């Protein structure tokens, strides 16, 4: 497991106190920049975009770290991914912080800080160039494209897997400096943990081969190097075995999860064209990070644009290879970027997005290396070039910091996120559908339905949008129109559990109880772990007077989602309907622990207390219900009744 070529000791030794102080100052600057950009996230809540899948509605995660949870993490394909270490990190957050979303955000922030510091130390220990190493790390820390990975709780897998990426590289450099079996096994083990955090690390062995070229200089492109190349490739065979295993598991899990798009939905030509264009689009966004959005839809692809992108990729690749002898860092930086984007470039299309900001978290490091090592020599030879370079670097960094700080605010809430996405990308059916959901939830039906209508103009075959529009129409009492939308959603996607469940609710409202129950059963067969389906089934049963059966479904929903306030509330109603006042009061109290401003829970708890002759407590809850919702006629009538009884 050792190499006799270019063996160096890459441990950091601060013989010079000045160098130690410099490194400490750079570390402090990195931490300060990141804290300034991301400080607002400590006040942010969970989003409705993937956060429920990963944390806020994930029954296993909500239990914290348990033996059953650990087993689940290593055996589940939930969210169409196999990343047990990521699941364990979310469970640990719940164990330590409960459901304080701000602290879950802070974990992401701390991981980003660690990644930036480890990146700086890696480059510094392998090159000795603290200034250029610092510049790469600052660009990594402050670039607006990285906001998505840090400010979104569901993207824990990005920042966590990158931590293991950096640790693997440090362990590898340590092994190269003094090859030992223990050191070799350590870096392989850390790499395995990285793969179990996010499979994007599958390109790590190729990047380690690039490090062998520069800055480790273990091998060169010249005659007589064949044996050395064979040796350094052979030492990475265990890594390639782990990559093959991780890739196989990932493809199987994503295919079973239904997230892999087939060639009928997206042709091979479209995938290749989008991949080529995305390589250039990411570089463009790196240089000019504006109109960044949470979701970029597929758009009509220009053959000429794809051909031009392919030409640029080829020209740059040939150029850096020709400059290899004098500027080997260009080869490393460029192919770092090219290689690490391959798993997420869309050749195997997962989901419906054309590209995503989060995919650049690791790849852009390569481009930053090219800039930090390539630009200074070209400019510093001019008169006043050194001064001009420092001024330009400061302006660039300040601009990125300001832009990133501004971008962070879009992740504050669902409304801010999707409103900006619509403004930034225009014909974005996905963003408009999600914006419509937010508006409907806030009671703005007219604008919400307008967003759904526009989304369907852009993409008439979106089952999710038809389902959402059906729900909005149902809430307005337009049963026939809602049923039509649910039918369209199910025609487009027959296995759409939520649409089956919603159609069941509408059928029950119309009086078709048997058919409604059939729809609920279909939904549960497709998605037995969906708490909303369990809730809908229970609600329908309760309306039929089948209170015991309803309670059993509410309990199933609460097992899956313990903080499901609506399920607690309806279970309280069911207990009250059975005359079980103590149990009803306990459920309403539980609702108010989850959601203190739940006006109807205050009112219903007051009713139960009134029936128990606890007048003062009942009056307090009626008053609180009226404070939250002054228009509640029921709370006002109940308050008057309680005051009359008290007098």
C-alpha cells in the first residue's frame, strides 16, 4: 500500500510563529464571514419542501436516536436514497434539540464552517501557499451558489458528506506522507462514511488521482512513469469497490422509489444536451450569481447552445492538458470540476429539475483552485498588478458575501422561497405550484388558484398541480370541479396516493361512502406511512359516527407524526363525542402544547371544562380563542354561556 514516488511529509509544522498567527487569522476570517452570511438561519423554521420527508414529519427521525431508528437508517430507502449517516445526524439533532428548527439549521452552519476550515488547511498543508489557499476557502465559504446546501435543513447530506470528503482527503495526504496500513484503513473508512452520507462522493477516487498529480506530485506525465501510475491506481482499488457498491445501491433505491426518469419522459439526447449546457450554466452562475432559485425546470434545449457548450468543454480540456507541464494545477482544478459534477449532471435523471445550486457545493472548488493559482501570476507581473489584484479580490469577495446574505433570506419561509423562484425563473410550473400551496394555506384562494392555473398552462401534465387545484376547489365547496381535477391527476399518475386520498375525502363529502373508503384503501396500499391519509380516513369514519375506528386511524397518524396537531384535535373531538371528557381534555391540551395558537382547540377544551363545571378555566380558554380569532362566533357564544353559569 505504499509508493516510493514523490513521498512527502504533508503534516503542518508551525516553526514560524508568524505562520501560526496567519493561519489563525485566516480561520477567524472564514468563521466571521460564514456567521455574517448565515446568522439569520437560527430564526428559520422548517420548510414544506423536503424538510417533512427528512425531519419534521419523519416518524423515525422524530423519535431521536433509538435502536430501532439506527436499524431503520441502515436498511431504508426512504426519500429514494440510502444515506444512513445523514439519517443518524438528523436523529441526533432531534435527540439534542427537539424540534427547534433554528438549531437544526445551526448544525448545517457548523458543518459548513468545518468544511471551509478543512479546505483551507488541506490546500495549505499540501502547497504551503496560505494566501491562495485562503482565497479558495473564502470563495467556497461565501459563494451564493452554496446557500442552498447550508440554509436548507433537508440538504444536511450535502454539508455532512462534504465534511467526510475533506476528512478523507486529509487522511489520504497523511497516508501519502507516511504510508502505513493503519493510515490507509483510516482514510478508506472515512471515505465509506462519506458515501453513507451522500453517494455524490463516488468521484472521490478520481479526485485523489488528480491530487497525486498536483499538489502531491507523486506522478508525472512522462516516460517511465507506468509502474508508478499502476501503483497509485492499485492502492485505490478498494475505493472503487466501495464506489461500485454505493452506486448499485443508489440506483436500485432510486429506481424503486420512482424518482429515476425513464427515456420516454426524458430522451437520451435531452439528457446529454442538458448536461452540456449545465456545465456552462454553473460556470455562468459562479461568475454572475443572480436569479438563483430552489428549482430550475427543464426548458426547450437549443442544439446550437448544446454544441457550443460541448465545444467549450473540449477546448478548455485540451488547453489545460497542453499546459500540464507548466501549470498542472489547471488540469487538477478543471477535471475536479468536470468529474465531480458527473453524478448529478442528469445523465441518470433523478427528479424533474434541470440542475440545482446544491450540486455545485464540491465541484466549484476545482474552479476556485484554477482561479487562485492561475490569475495572480498573470496579473502580478504588471506594474501595480499586485495592488490591483488585492483590490479586485476584496471587491469580489464583498460582492459574493452581500449576494449570499441576500440569498439566505429567500430560505426563511415557503412564501419567500417560491415567490422568488417564480420571479427568478418565470415559466416554472413547479415553483408556481408550490407558491399556490402556500397562498391557499394562508387563505388567499384567488391568487393561489391563479398560480395553479398558470402552472398548468406551462405543464398541463403535472399530476401534483391538478391534485393541488382539486384541493383548493374542494375547500371552496366546488365538489364536481375538484373531482375532475383528482381524476385528471390519477389519469396522469395512477399510483398517486395523495390524489386517491383527496378523492376519497371529496366522495365522502358527496355521500359516496363506500367508494370513498375504497379510495382510502388504495392510498394506504401505495403509501402506508403517510399520516395525512390516515387522518383523512379517520376523519371520514368520524363523520359516519364510527368513532372507535376513527380514533384508531388518528392514533396511526400520530405514531407516524407525533406533532400532528389536527389529528390530536380530531381525536379529542372523537373522545368528546363518546363522552370521554378526560381523554378529550388531554388531547386538546396536547394540541395546544404543539400549537398554542390553535383557536378551535382552546374553544373545544373550554367546552369540555365547562361540562366539568370548571368555569374559570373554561372562560380563560374561550377568551384565548377569541384573542386568536376575534370572529369566532362559537367561542363568543360559549363564553357568554360560561359567564351566565358562573353568575
